[in-house]
């Protein structure tokens, strides 16, 4: 299973954009960090790392590039976009980053209950001719779902809100996918022409509201 970490929340309202960080110093063990905005009604904010803006002014839905950091534990503060890292934080947490680790921080849930989900990514290459993909359920009002092909073949089974699937290797190609409720009978979202390239790694995020606006959709991130 994917390693999943949680960090504490103070207040409400964060998302992320991207301002590149300085690379870790030569010959030091480093980690990589990115931010995904999957909170459908949250405004844009800045994410500060050790008092400097690392990801800035992005709106739902979106994902940043990875930023490289020296391994260690970092003070993360999320503030109103443009207000500066010294302003009142809506999220304040310490985030540990281990050497050679890729980490995705997902902002999810509605604004009134917004929370960060921290995922440890596996960006090791798939076998020749294959792609690697996982699914993250970030739709606040969507039920537990299965991800299937149009013929009903299940790729990811019983993924609930705030959960990430394991990674799956599949032959490279273009796929028509369906997000179905856990009965398998009802399609809640159709994902047509999803291209998965050989040697590439992807995360598919279900984002938005099943019964509201913005409507349930998919954010496909190419991870490597």
C-alpha cells in the first residue's frame, strides 16, 4: 500500500501554486515536494516553507512541479495569497521529508473542513512498454468508487474519499475509464481518451462535487 501521512490543520482555506525552490546543496541527501489543489471551493493561497513562499497563488484544480529540498523536517505555513509568510496561517504544520523521497501534499475537502493529505510517491520506472498509474479520491461528496474500463474490468476497487490506491502497471496506450459507485452499476464520471505513455507515471485525482459546482472531474498529473 502507499504510505499515507497526515499533518495537523489550523483554520481553513488552502491551496497551492508553484514558485521553484532553490535546489538542495550539492552532496546532500534531498527529497522532492509538490502540492495539489483539490479543494473545490477554496481560494488561492501561498504555501510557505521555513518562512519563504515555495508554492504561490494557484487555483483549483491544479498541481505544481516538484521542488527539491534537503532531507529534514520543515515548518509549513499556508497563508492568504499575497499576504506574506508572516501573516496569519490557515494551516501550520511540521512536515518530515526523508532522503530520496517524493512527497505530494493534497489540499482536499470543502473549505469549511479543508485538510491536507500527504502521500509518499513511488516514481520508480515501470517495466518496459508499461505505464504506472494510481487513483486518489478527492471528491468530498462522491461515494466510495471503483475505477473500471468500459467493459467493467476493475482497475481500482473500493477507493473512498481521502484514500489513494496502490500503483498499477498497465500497457501504454489510450484508455476510456469509468468511475463507478461501489455497486459497480452506476457510472458517476466517464474519463475518455486518457493517454498513458510508456515509462511514464501518473496520478489521477477525482476532484469537484458530485452534486454541486464545480462538477466532479479528473485531474491527471504526470509524476515523472
